[in-house]
């Protein structure tokens, strides 16, 4: 989705950021828990992962906005599939698009920094020097969307309700945290262990729910009518599953805060739902909605035709960027017996001919992805150096030997469509893993069964990129069924790990952070974000090492690259491809600031001319 708020909204969905805090004043703490000796406390304006924040106390606005941007007009966007409720944190169901606008967080991020947070609902933080506790001071002007004060009690309630009723990994991540309102403006968090500043910063991005709305409702269940929010937009109109219209809150209390000035300029934002991506694309060319980020190369090069484009009423623009790239991929569910053996996963990697696909399907626009930290300094290249070896040697007997002998690179073909060298490599690996080719079928020597599995998708455009792999597999007697389901079924099957392979991936990491827990640690094997189903003591060791070295850039380089090597050589995915530019098409009616934020298109800073 192109809209990304000037905050990184749900702090566990995101990677949590470890952050040294910029101190403004300090003194002896008087708010230590009774069982602890008093500790020195520090009052801070902002929190930053590494180094100094870009914006200092008293800044007027982010430099990538136009603080005098005109307000007004409407923005219409698209969504594919359907929705059945307005509650993103429910344990089931599919939430309406635009949900990130409903609630403000205690602190919020900028779009030209990574891991830096500034005041929003909370105007400052006071924390113990040993990170055993911290206190957030609620802005006395903070109001919900009905104009009632947001209090420390609301903040404490928000943590408690997510912890008790929300998604399970939240409780796992914050086990042992206690929270209480000291008075109407101060909320205190006590952490289970001292020294965990990363957990402190995670909690600084807690979304704030009005207690008076949610008290008496089941937070774990879908919400069938729009909620009372604390954010910049609320639901004005909707037809369940078809469209939802958000309206800007005219008296939004935080509209003139430095973190919001120049943003949220549209009076209304409408999301229209389409049954699939192809229908949505045709609707865009007909002028039914205003903007799309194109992720299909053939569309971009060939299919942007029609009256509105010829008249210049729809603008196409490519905007280069250096943003870390997602590990988009065909992801194996390694809990399935057929994919439990690394050699099978490695062999299947040889059977996807990216070079042919890039030439014939993608018009040569893409680059093969090779890292979970693509386009960052944490991407593992060449052989491990001494710093990485110090991390890797203690787990040498638990990780692939190739980690020490070669640089990971996905298989490369000549682009002709004939991949016999790759096929030979794949057959040797299958044979080692107990599979052999018999009369045109890949057969398991023990069970006598043919290798077959299902690729689960919800977007018809995914089929186009899956069919070339399917054909290569068929040549060697492997059956890969492609099954398309609707979004709700897809989400439910993903949550219950009821799939063999999915067309998914892993979000890009600007740096190694606590979000890696949800994606890779065995404690989160039931998490939706641990997509591959990894439960591996060596991976646990690396993730825990990363968490234990937050704030130490040099150490993170070694631990992050080491993790990248182990993940890539374990072949949990068949990597796809990426492109280092935005491909935008939009109605010719927008104004925007001269400076684009470093890590985003910045649509929230655009306006109607």
C-alpha cells in the first residue's frame, strides 16, 4: 500500500527498534519501583536507533513536507479482495483498508530516518538509566475523535487489552511487562529485566485506544462498525466488503504538531475494493481511482494505454530510491515433510529460471534478490570475516557448511529457457535427499510417492510468475498445483499454517532488530510472521545475539551478516526479484513537496492542486 503514515504504526508488526535516547536533562529518579533502589533517570525528547536524531527539540516540521500545503479534496485508492470488519487486532477476519489512520501512537517516526521516534500522544519520556522502567508524559492537549481527553489510563489500558486479548505473539514478546497510570498524564512501564532499551522503544510506539469505547467490548473479536479512534481520520461511509470512505477529523488535536504539520491534506480518502488485481488495473485506466504503485512489469511497459493516458490526465513516473528491499519469494512451509530436507529446498531453487523470466516476462527490469537485508550494509557478501567467524564458529556444527566456504548467490541460467546444468545440480540434490526420477516422475524411495505440493495464492497476477516454475517442475516429474483463494481464505490458511508454498516473503530490514524474533525465532513458531515455520537453535542463537547487541553498530554488522548467511544457505525460500525505483501512475491533480522523504513516496504529504 502506497500510503504510509508518518509513524511506523504497530510496533510488533514492524521490527522493533533499539534506540539510544537523546537526553535533555537528568536527575535522581524518584519513581523507581518499591522493590528497587532508586536509579538515575533521564528525560528525553526523542529516541533514536543509532546516533543522533535528525530533528532536534523545537523543530517545526519534517523537511520533506510543505507546512503550508492546502487542505481539501479527495483521494481514491484501490484494494483487492474484501473486508469484513474494522478491527486490525482481532484474532480473525480481514480489516478494512486505511485502518492505520484510526489510532495515534505514543510516539511516531519520520519517513527520512529509520528507527527514530518523536512525540505524538506522549510529549516526552523519562527513563531509568538502566532501562528498568520508563514514564511517558501524555500531551495535555491530546484528544480522541469525540474531543474527550486522552489520558495515561487510556495508554495503560491499550497495552493491557492487546496483551490480554490481542494476537498471541504480543504477549510472548512483552511477557513480564507491567504498566500503570501514575496520574492522568503519566503512564509508567516496568520492564521484566533491566538493560532492555529495545523493549522500551517498542513500547513507545504503542497505539492508543480510547478505554471508554473498548471497555465492555471483546477486543479479540472483529468489529462490525467503525471504532472511536484517536487518529487523523475516521470512517465516514462504507459498504462492508465493497468500499470505505475516511474523512479527515477537522478538529484533530495533533494536526499542528511538528510530526504532522504538512501531512494529512486530503479531506477524504476512499478505498474501493476489486475482486482481483486485473480488474483493479482496468478500473484505474478508466479513471475510477487516483493512484497506483505498479508492481507488474508488463503492465508498466506495455499496458498503460487508453484515453486518459494519451491525454496526459494519468501521469507515469519512475522515482529511483535506495530503500532496502523485501525478500519477496516463494516461501516453503518447512513443517511439511516434503520440505523438511534442506537439499530438497535447494534443488527446487535450481528449477526457477529467473533470467528467462526477467527477459520474457519482466522486460529486463528486475534484479534477483539475494539477501534478507537487500540494499543495506548488513547484506552478507564474499566470505565471512574474522568478526563474523567469531559469531559463527560456536554453531558450526548446526549450520550449512557452505556458510564458511562460499558466498550465497541464487542459481543463474543463460536466459535461453534451457536449464540443463541447473537440472543436473537439482537431480543430484534430490538423489541425496532420497528422491529419484522414475519413468518421468520424481519418486520418494521410501514411500514410493510422487513429489507433489500446492502453491497457495490470492492474486491472479501471482499465477503468471508461478507457471514457468510449474512447467520446469513438470519436466522432472514434480507436481505443483496452483490454487487461488480469496483474501479471507488466504489469511486464515496462513494463520493456521495450512499451506505448502505461498507467494509471500519477508519485510525489508533497515538493520537487524527485534522484529527478527517474530520472523525467525522458535518461540514464535506459531506467529503469522514466522512464515516458513523455522524452529532452529542456530537461528535462535543468532537472533538472540542481535537483540543482545542493539545499539552497537559494529557488533550488529557481524551478527546481521552472519544471520543473513545462515538464512540464505538454509534455503527457506525461492527468492524473487526487486527493483530500486517506484513506478507510480497517478491522476494529474496532485501537488507535492519538492523533497521526497528518503524511505517513502510520502503520499500523506501530497495535496490536491
